[in-house]
C-alpha cells in the first residue's frame, strides 16, 4: 500500500479507506469473546519474539537514518530496540492479555419502584486513533490495549520509527489472523506524510471516535487545537513535590531525588520542589545537596540563594517550565496553604506529591489540588499505568471528561444502559 500511496499521492482517499476498514472491523471486535482476544494477544507476543531478527533489522534502518540526521542521544535511546526491549514488549502484551476483559462488565445496577432493572455496562469506544512519535514500542502497547478493550485502532507512528513500527505491526496483524479476528482491527498508516495526521484529526468522515497523541508538546498542542473528535492527552507534565515541616527528612531526600532523577525525560518527572518555610533550616540544605550530588542543576528562589554552593538563580519562567532534563526549580512556601496556591497557579494538572506525616496536611493536599494524580510519601515517577496495576497505558490524560490519569484498558471503554422490564409503560 505504501507504493500505492506514493504513486497516487492521494493520502486523503487512502486515509478514508483506512477509516472505513477500522469502522467495519470495530463491529465484530466489540462482540468478540474474551477468550478470542486473549488468544490474539498471546499470538502477538509470540510472533514478536519469533520475529525479533526482522524487527531488529528494521530498527537498524531507522537508527542509521536517525544518526545521519544528527539527532540527540536521548532520541536515539528512545528509538533503539534490543533483544531485551523486544522481550519486554512481548511481556507487556502478555500482561495485557491476562487483565480482566472490561467489555460487558456491569459497573452498577439498581431496581426502580416500577420494577425496571437498570444496568450500566462497559462497552468499547469504537475506533481509536493513536498518533505518536519516536518510540516504536508504542505500536505494540497501543495495539494491545485497544484490542483488549474491544476497540479497533489506527496507528500513526513517527517517520523516524517507520520501519520498526511496521515490523511490529506485522506481528500484531499475524496475531489477529491466528485468532480469527479481523486484520483491519489494528491498522498502521502506511505513509509518513503529515497530511495523514490532519486526516485523522478530522475524524476520517466520522470513523474515528477518540484521538490519543503520544509525543512532544508541539504534537500534542496540534492535536488538541485541530482535532474534531475527543482527545485523551496531556500537554505538559509540570509536576510538583511539596515537602512539609512534618516530613521525615530521610524519606524526603530519597523521594525527591528519585522523582527528579530516575528518568528525567518522562512526563512524571518532578520539575518543581516546594519546601515548607517553617522548617527550611532543617529541610532545605539536605534536600538541595542531595539533588546536587545526584547531578541535578538546582535553580532556587532568592531566599535560598547562597545557602549552599552550586545553586543557580530561578526566574519567573522556571515555575512554568517542564524541563524534561536534570534541572529542578526550588522555592520556599508558607506551609500547605502556600504549596496549594503555588501548585494551583502553575501546575499542568498532571501529577503532584506531598511528603508529610501530618494527616491534616495530607488531606488538604488531596482535597484542594485538582491534578489527575496525587501522591502521599511516594515519588511522582509512579504516575504510570503499569505501576497502577493497569498492565500498561496508552497515555496520561489531564482533561476532566471521561478518562483522567493513566489511560488503561478500562479507560478505553464507554458504557451503555441495559434496562429490563416486564411490560411496563410510562403513564
């Protein structure tokens, strides 16, 4: 099909056909048994392992192209597949296969005085469009999660991972065929033309029900600005940690360093540290030194300047910056009230953490901050569907409609009402 698109240069018609095929596949998929979906997922995982040489060969092409383009080392790392990463990809699919099938699950049920019995039941969303950038493993994650929830999916990977993603996608299609499910249930856009993204954002003539972007700020911003269908996404992960006067210092040091430095480029990495001014003498220097010792650049407000060597001054821009790097901004606040005010002013509503032993402080933090994920005495790096026991995630959503926080299998469903009667009519 790729050669066909290149010859005709008719991206729009190809995308509309992909949409129609996905819509058609979504109908039998919505009623597919849990056993058949499980069989497809297991077959996908086995095929990925069996075809690892082909996947690595495809990945080598992408890596060579990326190196010739002179991209950053961090980008190369995200793009690189290895035997271990391929095994992890397969293991992730098996974990999704073993999750409880959400389709048909009765969320709630009740009886009315007139004898009607009402059930709220999980149903698939329909067709999901996933637009992502350099990580080829997203092909497997997104395909598997959507299938488990009974959805068809259209995958549009980045041009940098084009060959890798196509090799992985072929394994997913093989799994669908092995289980007798429609092969168009998981489709990959066969062209890197940016017009394909625009076509998906238009909804493909009503065929796409939800769009999920996974990538940098510019991609997510474009999707949120242009999409004519609902979007599950977050624009930034501007995550905060507040260390209260009641905090255990040793615990605080461990959590703060992990939240910032474990993986600096993920959306759950902490970007701002807030310290209770009432305990600055006890907390500030050890926390700042722990960050510096871990190799982090520390930018501080004026009242912390000079407290220890190696600090840099923070500017107003730092409070609204998602660094995605070994950099953190730090300031003192007036207790929990000051922390709440700062977070509600600057947060992107992704993830925030409080380190405290005072139960009242924790309850205020949980009650008065409206981010998607709130943690007590734990690292912000736990903002992940796998860590939540969801088996994986298709992304993190910070909106308030439908899905919020990690978007796993359950979040990729909607619901309908089943009403059972015995001849009742409305007077």
